[in-house]
C-alpha cells in the first residue's frame, strides 16, 4: 500500500512540473508577441550567437562603432504629405541618430503641397512648425521625382548650414541603420561615389531611387549643369540620375550593394526580425510604421540592454563588372513603353503624359517588379 507521504510528494512534483511548463509557455508567448506585435517597449531576449560574435575579435575589414568619424552625411527622406504616420514612426526610431552630435548626420523630411486641399495643406504646415524637421518643396507635379531631387539639392545649398560629404536620398518606408552607415562612410571614396541597389538589366542599368547615395562632388557637377541650362530631366528620379552620371567625365565608383540594401518589402518578412539586423544589413525597404518600431525595438534594445558596442564588417566595393555583366551606360529608350519618356531640358520645367498621375506605393498596390 502506497504511503500518504509518497502520494503528497508525487502530487507536489506534478504540480511543479506543470508550473514550470506554464512559465515556459507564457515566456514563449510573450516573446512571440513582442516580435510580431511590438506593443511593449521592454526587454527582448538576446540572440546568443549574435552576442558571442560581437564579443569576438574581428579581422581588419571590421570596424567598431566609434561615433565621430569626421564624415558628414545629409539624409533626405522623401515623403508624401499624407504619410504623417510613417514620418512619426521614423521620428520615434532611427531618426534619433540624426540628433546625435557625435555622428555628424543631418536629416530632413521633404514633402510638398501637390494635390492637397486647404485642410491638408494646413496640417502639413502645422507638422513642419511643430517638428522643425520637415521642409516643403515647391514641386509642380505628382510624378516629378527628378524635379524633387533637384529642389532638395537646391535647398541644401541655400538653407542648410551643414556642409556634407555624402548625400542620401531615401524613401519614408526604409529602416536605415544610421550608425553602421556613418561608421562605414569613412572607408568610402569621397569623390565619384554612386551607391545603392542596382537594377542590372541591359541598357537600363541604374540605382533605384528609394535608396540613393552620392558623394557631394557629383551633386555639385549636376547642379552646375542645371545652372548653365544643359541638364536634362525625366519624370523618374533613378533614370534621371543614371543619365546625369553618364555625362560626368570622371571616374565613377559604382557600388552595387544589393545584399545589404534590401529592396523588397522586408517588413513583411519575419526573417529580418532579429537583433542582428544592423549587423547584416544597411537598410530595409517596405518597413511600415509597425514594422519600423519592431525592428528598432529589436536592434536598439540589444545595444542598450547589453551595453554592446557594435562591430561591423566593412563591405568591400566589388568590381562592378563582376556583379553586373551589363554596361552602366544608360539608354532611356530601352525601357518598356510604360516607363519610357523622352528626356527634356530641366530649365524648361517640362511635362510628360504621366506628370499629373499619382504614384501609388507598394503598400497599397503590392510588389511591382518588371523585367526592368
């Protein structure tokens, strides 16, 4: 016959086992909730492999986050006037690095009044006054991305007291690893740099305008051509920049960085939701407000909680011909008809059939990839 004490011990062990299982289950569910719903700004468990790799010694191609590098970066975030939620998400996340004096980064949102009613114009103007980080361009058409880029460069010349070495044009749905980019720029050529996600297709090789980085000397030469009225424009910004680069008579460093500048909608892919995101990538496209905050929670929490100085591997600029077999000489008439528009002199304030068309983003219309 089993004694009463043995029964009590057995029951007690079963209770402890159930309690332990319940605790593990709750912890797991909290972790999953943090990752995919991002409603709590609290601790996130570390990725052991990532923490171990950060504590190990890296070879000479790695750099440590040091703050002031002596390199100055201007970040222009293009944003549709109705995208305040996106701008606020950036303000709550990676934009904070723009206020870090050590990094020498200046960031601005750029928008315009095109197509807005009086109520929307007032809201945008109020947002500008409240945040002091938004500039309103005098754009004339909805589909005029080259015009906007020129207007931004004009603004930096006339209004900014920040003398930058590099200029980054970026969409408002990019999660940017600012610290990594700034610390890496000190190892990049300060002249002739044309960097981003490259569309490698015959006769229409170009860097996508959603993430486009140029050294200042290229911008200066482009603006000189605009000043002497010899610069040609195009409704698509990336096509226009590719044409402009082709007219510059100096050595151009084509930096094709497609593995680290993610062009697809990364915010919808759970594989990117790791605390090592800025250890692997430079920028993630298609990250909308909730995803933006989730990625920031993961990447920023790791550095703050574990007081870890990030160590980044410097990506070598590979020879362009080894990554893309086609010539970088751009020909606008090689595009399919829907993307093909004849360039016109910029100073004539040209119009095209598509100029008044509103550009639908991928958030509403989904991924749009053609053979170009």
